[in-house]
């Protein structure tokens, strides 16, 4: 007997028939002798519709407390409906809102962080042979105000519940078969990964692969809970997200990702002196703008260039801040460019192989793609290129590193 936490996303509970389908799957798991806690999202489209309504009546920035009261209702519907559908199959089930299951968060409405979960109540339902059906995305602050965890937050709810229950696995059911080597819509030859490490998944999630909310992966990594990302439409195995030691096949490149949601800012001719970077980036962080890549050129004649990327939504603000700040750092000029894409290759095997970066640059050069910025980590190489080449770059890199066998073409260091 295992303790299994299952999470079903919006498309998996998108209509009555699909909810019934989920109920059958939950009951089958229960009948196989396992204890089951289920976390559900709102029906697909529901949260978007609620957000739109909030804007219609509450203005561009609706009152945060009331916003959360409203947008959390999508999940309250699906827990009740799923509990009913499970009961119709003759299986005991009971629904829980975030408040009812003691999911306590901080007070940051719309992006709340989880402080604690009271697992006792859920456990008592499971121990009595029932199924606990739990609302994702929502919690309460210490004063009992409803909070939400941010879009896609049900993944994090599910992993948090799995951690609190010390579950054997957190299964994330979705409308894709698992985690792929790249976007299958772009590259038909993309293949599903059997296993991927938390570290690789974190890189892929933050680089734009949309299957899992990043926070959920961090949570699972901290507590060592295996995540199994799989399809809710068939029984096949999906992708296991596990500890590095449990990844058998250390691929040099397990994923090729791209992100078109950044913009680049270049500050030219800044003084090369202590405190300049702090002066430049201080105002950005005070404005809550998250800077991604930062490259500082070697200085010449006591001045240097500083280039960095920010989310495209924050680009106008970031550019204005830099222009206002240019004098203070003695900058000659500020330039901006939104016409960029970040393309990355990620893989655990990079730790043991040399030559991946050189090969990546050669592949891009062969297609005449110019590289504007480069950053690396132990298991990732990212480049910024002109946006119109993003798809070409992803296809070429996937062909070279994944389709032609990632492990062979680079030399063992
Ligand atoms: N329903 C919420 C959303 O759409 C949470 C989730 O689905 O994970 O963001
Ligand atoms: Mg999701």
C-alpha cells in the first residue's frame, strides 16, 4: 500500500464527463489498495473568466483580498463535483477547501507562500478508507483571509500536501504525456523523458517549459518527494522528476528550451568603479523587476558596458529607470532591444562532458545565427539571439544534441 497524492489540472476536470473520468481513476487507485489524496484545479478557462470579471468590476487592480475570495471559487466548485462523482462510484470521499485543510500562508494575496499544513484531518479521512479531495491554489492567512498561490499554483498545493503527508509520490495529471526534450509543437521529433532530475526540471521550468510551476519543483526537491508528470487521458507512464542520484541515464542535453518573454537593455560607457553595478541594479530590484542574464564587458579606458535581460512586461519600466539612472553612473548611452529570444540547452551530463558549449555555438553558426549574450551554469547553457531565429535554433540544437544522440558527439573531459 502506498500513499499517493494525485493532482488534476484544469483540462483534466474541464467538463462533467472528464470529472467522472478522474473519479474512475481515483477509485481504481483506491481499489488497488492505495491511500489517495486528490488536489484539483478549477475547470479549464474558469480562473481566467474569474480574473476577467474581477477586472470588469474591480478595475485594473482589484482589491487583493476580494480578488482572492473570487478567484479561489473555481477550485471550490471542482472539489465538490469530484467528491460527488467519487461517491457515486460507491467510494467514500470528502472535499476540503484550503481553509478546511489548514493550509496556512502568508498574507501576500495573489502570490501567497505556504507556511504550514495541518495534515491530521486529511490523514484521518485516509485512515478511515476515504479519499480526500482538496482545493488547489488556495490557502488562508493567519487571520482566516482566503489567499491564492499565483497562477498555476495547484501544482505547488499538491506537492505541499504530498510533503505534509510524507506521500510516496505526487502524481501530476495533465493534458500532455510528460516532460519533453523540447516543445513537441515546434519539433515533432521531441521525445518524452522517462526521468529527469529536480535540478534539470527547475532549469527547464524557469526557461519556459510550462508543465510544472517552478515553486512546486523546489518544494519537492527540498523534501525529496518524487513527482510523476503523466497524462490524465491514458494509463501510460509519464516523466518522473527525481533526485539526481536516481536518474540513470545522465543525458548531456535532456532539454532544449526557448523563451520569447525577455528584453535586453544595454548601458554603454559606465564607469568601471566599485558600487556602479549596485547603483545600476538597485532601482530595478526596488521596483520588483527581476533581472535574468547580466553580462559586463571587460573595461577599456576605465569604462565598460553592462548588458542584462528583464521580463518583456517590465521592459518599459526598466528602460525608463536606466535612462533616469544613466547620469549617476556616468553612462554614455542606454539602448534597449525587445527583439530577442533566449534559447537554452539543459542536461545533467554536462557536468561530466566538455565541449557542449563549443558544439552549441557551432550548430548556431552553421545556421548563420548570431549570438548576442551567453550565460552558463553547471547544467545549462543559454544564449540570447534575434527573436526570428528562435525556432530555427531550437530545431537545430534539438537535432544535434537529442536526435543525433546527445551522449556521443562530445568528448569525455
Ligand atoms: N486555477 C488556477 C490557475 O488557473 C490554479 C491552477 O490551475 O493551478 O492558475
Ligand atoms: Mg498548470
